C-alpha cells in the first residue's frame, strides 16, 4: 500500500471539490458537476489503493465499490447512489449540450460529493494503519 499515493488522491479529491465550488460560483454548472464526480472518483481510487487494488474503467471501480463496500455494509447504500448519479450527471455535463446541468443539480452534486468524500476519507484515515 502506498500511503503517499493515497494521500495524493485524497488531496486531489479535496482540490476537485474546491474547483467545483469555484466553477459553480462562476456560472459553469456543467463543469462543476464534472469536478464533483471526479472528487468522488479520486476518493474511490484512494479507497481501493488502501487494499492495493486499482481499476482502469470508471464503471469497474463503481461496480467494485458496490460489491466490496456497499453490499458488505461498510458504507450506506446512499453512497453508491451518489456515485452512480454523479457518473450520469458528469456524462451529461461533459458530453451533453451547454448548460445540460442546472445550477441546482450541480449544487446538489457538490453537496453529495462533499459528504461522499468526507466519509471515504474518514474511513481511510481510520483504517490506513490497520
């Protein structure tokens, strides 16, 4: 396990949250939603790095999160719903027409991303030395 790699990914996650806030405040909800998703994605990468696992596809890491951490009861099912919804909204924001993600939807994604990332980071910090 690379503790430095885990810390780097968690830092990248926090920075993505800050970028999402800035983008939303500056009137770019599509890009803010994308950054919110990536904040969650980087948190998941850090989580799996804790067990020396990595995945090359976004769908694979989301599926593994469901299997390894949701079905086992480690995390609430709401977090799996959060990442699935964020993945869909990110796709709309990145590949849809301009303004395909509303300010309200983007703000909702940002709030969920903060909850998600804080929860994952707390778990990692609790389990990093076990």
